[in-house]
């Protein structure tokens, strides 16, 4: 299986990224990089209040897209031309170089400077790849009737109609997985978050909860996207055990959004 074929297994994940970035990923050819100025970089993320002022996405097949605020395109393109490998996206020096033109563009639009940067690995899964785990008593969560174990935060923003599953033990939710509420293709692309109480780890509960979230969305014809730090081996192992495969490498420079946008 080629990298191109593997990446193109996920047209819905592609489409959601395209809507979020303001870049038509389906029109990109492998080996090509495009820098697009987009008003999407000025819009606060639903429920979080920050903007992805720059979003650099290197897909596994070599397609690369960078979304930036209006006015930052040329300067960012010049910096991007020096990047030799997707591993450079984890280099703090690259993020520092990118901040300068992005900050200028943000100020012109009435926003503050970049206040956070992060890079992660992105994996994706669909119905064909999914491996369902069934360790413990896993249930869909629609309210906070069952109390969480110490260290667990229930995803109340997903109640009652969002996608959230928890493993219950000793009368508590000891592991929970949920799909972030992005406001974009929520019913077709799950973006899981996961928490497991310390004393209940290494029992397969995280795998079970995450696979339940993926099964929920893929049962309706959807796909799932999973992001984590490249240093988080436990998180990567959980994703891979459920069936996720490499999809992209991502870098984000974020800033606080302007209220009322």
C-alpha cells in the first residue's frame, strides 16, 4: 500500500481540515506545498476562544498546506522554502521564525500576538481499520449521573448529544473518551480526547473507550482523527491498537481570538 493511497483513505478527515484551514486539500498533488492566506486563521475555535493563526499540515503522501492570516503569505512561504523535513515542524526555532510575520498580520487584524505553539502527530482511522476493544463496562455517557474517579474530568460539553464513552468500575467513570466539539462535521469526523484515572491504567480501558468513540462515528459512515505529541508513546500505542495509522504531521501557532467574531 502506498503512502498516497493510505492518506486518501480519509476523504472526510481531509475535508474537515480543508474547511478549518481554508485550503482545498483535494486539489493538492503529492510533493507540492501551498501557502494560503485565509480568514479562517482569524476565527476562534468553538468552545476554546483561540485562533489557529498558522496551521502547517504535512500529510503522509507529501501534500503540504499552510494556512496563515491575510498578509502573512509571502513571508511564510519564504521561511517554508528552507524546511527540508517534516521533522522540522517540531523545531522550536522554526516556530520562532514564523511568529514574526504571523504577529504582524494578527496585529493588522486587531488580534494579539501568538501566545502558544504546538506540533503533533496526526493519525486517522475508518471502519475498515477499526479494531474494537471490549475491556470492562463501557457505556455511552449523556450526563454526569455516574461520578468520575479522581483525576477524571467528565466531558460535560458533550452532554447530552455529543459523542462520549466511559468505562465504569467501582461505581465511577474511570476512563473516558470523547469527540471534541469543533462545530465542523462533528457527526462525520471524530477528534477523540482521552483520560484514564491513574489507578485504572494498563487494563485496556483507554483502548476500549477510544474504540467506542471511533465505532460510533464510523457506524454512521464517518472517520476519526487522533492528534498527540510525538513523545507520548502511550497515547500513540493506544491509537495504533485501535487501528489508527499515520495521517499527517501538524504545527499550530495560536493566539487569543477577538470576541464577537
